């Protein structure tokens, strides 16, 4: 493994940049084989900085063609060039530096900097891609005003876009043309963008709250214009929502979204010119699923919201990444929840005119809409972030150190970061939080700031609300890693009718914390813990806390342990814990199965109600994974079957909610509770439980399937998507026992489906549970119909890669398919990631063929696209906790990669951390 690049950067290393760069002028002569860039910087030494201070600019994989200072070439003795920096000495206090350079977009497979996708040119600069375009202080606290001139062949690149406003558009000789763009807002280099190529554009004009006319545009491949309506509508909804919920208006005259097929992440919030992975822009009912529609709205919202939380107020350094990401994820989560509620509100009129059953359904959906969104977010957090927070990459939401910042766009920074914001929202209340946000913008607009700056503004509001209290303990969420565990003890005294709740927290050292020595002590967190109590018959009990009465109380745990008393409680109650998932913690409480069944039927908190049923299922699956002879049929506990039957029998519950309640917990979440870990066994146990629930409750599933049809034209509204999700869940249970009646239903649905959600759900059932020939025919038909649409071809790869019938041989063969390429991250994710990360049953086999396949793909992928390779490397984060027969083969695969001499900095950091921590844990 290369060691020279293993430099660790620490948060405490931060030093302000010694120069200001007021303006940047960039002129591009665009050509995929060699693009020339002229970069003209207006520089000013920061007052008080020594006159001999070197100017150090970042640059990578670019060729220097010329360097001049105030119009004169800089002599060689005055500058130094190495593989990562250009340093210039002896600069006057203020000057103009001009740098000419060359980059090769068509050789750029990393998709960072300027690159080619299809026939077009795109950029991606966050976090450190701008330095692959030109030399610059490529750090977020250097903010400048940009003017950008783009020149290219007019036939090949009829559209040329950059940030801000279009200043001019000029024809040039030799069928070339030029556009000039100016961004009126100072920005860091990571928000720079350009796009050039041939595009279709869907657009509309609208007015901001203050009455300014703005142009909204969505650009995509020619021919895909029928698929951008939802994205453009979503953009307008996002604009409206930010005005209404946060009082934040669009600050530019135009806002552009451009879709590309080749993109490392979901999308990028470049000022006024968002660049998107096509998967989060393009949608048509025939080819996109309900999940795609929801994701598009959410990602469009996320990037749009960054315009304030990220762009207007940005990060001082990359350790502060969660300042913008956690906050913006919180905002996009709220946006989705509000959009669901609003869409249901709009249905009121239709429903009022219809039957009382329709109205009842609508009421049920309205009652649980926010809980459904909350459940989905918590499922994702537990599957991705909890394991991360217990493994070698564990880090606080504000990391202390990194080798490669690209590795820190993590579930922790994003999703746990959003939870930390949500806790502040819960502690302050909606009005208090809004006040805090208003103060944040009033104080920091136009600046590059820290997480502490954000918490300061929230703390000021909290202290006004709760005199004498502050966020000094709360701030530990930013500094300490790991998922705290909260152990709950309930004592009841029937003589005094008093119930006492004790909360006790602990959080082990994780990740880099384990290497900080014995004198590094972790301190208790400030945990807002929402609690309710149910009488043994399921009735919610009124509780009083701080003089207020309510069914739910918010306990604020700040010490290692604290106690609360509740009086007038006649019988020992059943506790409903961590309602609405009020903090990102793990609850420890020994409910009996009967108590869980009671909560699953009666808990008025929709989240805790869902949680109770999930815990019943989790216990069942874990028990089988541990004890079961995998060849024998499973026997299910009566409580689980009864709970599932009750949920199926309760049509008054919203279908979307029931779909979540009746689904089984994810393997990734359950695996954290299994020692030693044996993902394959766990997957087999989960499948067996699903099949048995399918068999025992067959007629109820069938009835549910038929009751939740969605006739008529496709609509991605929450009522229809909820019904489809329940119907398709029922179908998967019906197919799980591999009986003909279920499979015939799947075949029928596959043949007649009027939308991709139903088509893909049926295909998945056939691929997983039908005979090979039936499955192959369905896959063949699907490919024939959709081979021209890359996003659907991704689905075709993914459904095979994730199938319980898949094998290493099959997946390896699919890597030879003409449609497979390592150059397109979506394709790699659809096949290689799906298999290695989402197919525990066939990836984690004892003979180790899956691990050999992983190593083979790592070695191919790392030189092509290190950012994506490093994500794949994380498959073995938890290697040392696995059963010995798996662990040894995982270690061998990791060591094989570690031995590669020219490994990227990205992958090297992941592998090294994994090996280091694993070695400690294995001791
Ligand atoms: N801010 C981008 C992150 C891109 C980083 C890629 N290395 C996406 C987002 O969170 O909106
Ligand atoms: Zn973001």
C-alpha cells in the first residue's frame, strides 16, 4: 500500500488563508481531448500577513502552460510546481495572477473536475475537484466572485452553462461560439460548475414571494424531455416550501438543473447550476418507480435548499461538512413530509365528494403520513449509519481527522447530522427553531462558518426558553462518535401508584476514539427521550412533567443516569419508548412478547407502534438465525403471527403505514445484534420467516393484495404509492412460499402492469421465487423492452444482483454483458454494489467466492474511479466480528487489496482503517 500520500489532516490544523481572492475570471476553450483554461485571479494579501508569505495554490492532474503576474511572465525562480501545489513567492500586497493550463476531460474517469459524459462536458468540484481544472486555493473558506467565459464548437456544444446569470452570447469564427456567465454571489471553488453539450430543456417562469420573476430550467439528454416534468414541478415546490417554512427566497434570476448519466453521487448544489445524476431527474410512470419519484422530489429539494444552507452560508473547512449536509438533510426530510401531508390535503375535496370509506382512508393516511416518512428515514439510518458508527470508519458528525475528504460524505455526516439538527428542532420547538435559523442567516450570511457557529445561534434561543440551561452538553453530539445506548428501567409501586423510570446511558469508544489512549474519556450526551405509558389494556396514560400534562413527555437526559416519577398510575404500565425516534440512540428494555404485541396494536405513537412489531419480528429472525437448522421449516411464535394478522386485519390503518409495519426488519440492522455475525445465515432465516408468514397468512395477504389495487392513470401521490407498496409487499409474501397461486399472480401483474412500480415488483418476485425458466423469460422480456433506457437497465442488473438465486458466477458473467461498464457509477452500483452489499445470502458464502469477486472488482475499479471504489471497500467494515470461517477470508481479501502498490488515497484510507481496527477487535 502506498504510504507517501497517507497524510492525516486534523481539524485543529485549520489556519485562515493568507490571501483574499476578490474575483476570478475563467476562460475555457472547451475540447474533450484538451481544454485550455485561463484563470485570472485578483489577489490581496490579508492585512497583517508577512510580506514574504508564499501563495500556495492546489492543482492536480493538470498541465501548466503559462504564469504571469500583473501581465509579466513569472520567472522560474519565483515559483515552484509539484504534483499537488503551485507556490509563488514575493507577491505584492495586491496583484493579478494569470494561470494558463490544460486538462484532459476525456481521460478523466474519476468524474472529479471537468469530464465527459455521453457527448457532453460536466464538472464536479466538491470537495476537491476544482484543483483538477485550474490552480486555486481549493478550500471552502476562500470565497470569490466568478466570471466565466466558455468557448466551444457550436455544433457539438450548442448549450454552454455556468453559475449565475448569462451576460452575453456571441458567435465566433469557425463555427465556434462563446457565452459569458457572471455569478453575483461570492462562492468557494467547490460550488463552481460548467456544462456544455446538446440538451433538451424544460422550463417555466414563476415569481418569488417578493414578486421577482425567476426562470426554472431542467436540462437533459435530447429525447428525454418527456421525463423531466416531475423534476421541474418538484423544483417549483421546493422553491415555494423554502419561502413558506423558512422565509428563504431564491436569490438568482435563473436556477438550472442539468442531468448527467455519469455521476459519483446523487447531485451537486453548484450555485444556480445544479448538476444531477440522471437517476434523480428523469421519471416517467412507465420507467420510474414510486421510490424514484419520491427520491427525485427529495434530492431536487435537497440541492435547492443548499442554496441557503450551504451556499449563502458555507463551511469554513471540510470538518464542518455536517453544518450544511446534516441541516440540509433535515430540511429535505421535512420537505418530503410536508409534501406528503399537502398532497393528502389536496385530496380532501375529491374524498369529500366520494364515499365515506374514501374519506376514512384519507384521514388514516393524514394521521400517519409524517410517521411513514420518519420510519423510512430511521430504517435508512439504522441500516447504514449505526453500523458505520460502530465500525472502523466511526467518526463524530464533525470529524477530527481525515486522509481523504471524499470518504467523509457519510451516513454519519448526513443522516446522523440530520438527527442532531432534529433534536435541536425538538428541544426548541418549530417556532424556536425557526427563530434560530433566522438568527443564523442574519449573523452568517455570506460567510464560511463552523458547526459551533450554528449551535451558538440555536443555544441562544434555547437559553432564552430555558433560563439557566445551555447546549454545553448537547455539543458533544458534534465531538463524540458512536451510538449511545439508553437502558430503561421501569419500577412500579402499586401501593403509592407511582411509576419510576430510570434512564441510563453509555457509549463505547469507537473508530479512531479507540486509538486516543486511556485518558480519552467519553462524556454523557444530552438526549431528548420521548416517552409514553400504556395501561395494560392499551389505554394511554396521562403523564405530568414540569407542571404540564400529556400522553407523551420529553425527558432530557444529560447525565449518565437520571430518574423521573409519574404518579396516579394504578397498574404496572407498558412503556412506549423513544417515541418518534426522538434521538439517534439504541434503547435497551426487556419487553415481553405480549407487551410488544400490545404496543403493536395500541400505541398511539405511530412510530413506537411500528417499532414494537418490528422488535417482535427481529427477535424471531435472530432466534432462527442462531438456532435453526436451515433445511428445516421454521415454526413461528404465536405473538408474531397474531401481530401480523392483526395488522392485516386493520384496514383503518393507512396502507403506506401497514406496508412498513408488515415488512421485516432489514438484515443490515439485525446483523448488528448477531455475534458472531453470519450474514448468510441471517438472510436465510429472514427469508424463511417471510415464507412462513406468507404461507400461514396466505388468504389475508391475498385479500390485502386485491383490496389495494390502484386502477386508473398512474399517480405518485402518497395514497396511491401507499397502496402499491402494501399490494406489492403482499405479493412478495404470497410468492415467498414458492407456490403456484402466488407466482401466477406475479406473472399476471408482470404482464399487465401499467407502471414501473408494479412491473419491477412483480419481476423481483419472479426472479426470486419462480422457476429459472419463468424468471429468465421475464428478465428477457424486460430487457428487450427497456434496453434503450439506462436507468431501467440499471434496475434489470440490480434485480438480478440482489436475487436470492444469484451466484458469483452469474454476477461475474453479468460484468461481461455489453451493457456493463465500470465507467458509469450507476451501473457499478446496480450490479457490483447490489451483489456485494445487498445480497448477503450469496455474497457471504463460506467458500469465499464472493470475497474473491469483490477483490477482483476493487482492483479494476480503484484506478478508474477511486471515490466509488472506496465505497465498495466499506463492505468489510465489520469483518472482525464475523464467524471465523468468514472472517479469515475477508481478511485475506482485504490484505490482497492492501498489498496493491498504487492504491488510491481513498481506498487506502478505508482498507487501512478496517485492518487496524479489526486487528484490535480480533484480539
Ligand atoms: N454536496 C454534494 C456532495 C458531493 C461530494 C462528492 N464528493 C451532494 C449533496 O450533498 O448535496
Ligand atoms: Zn447535500
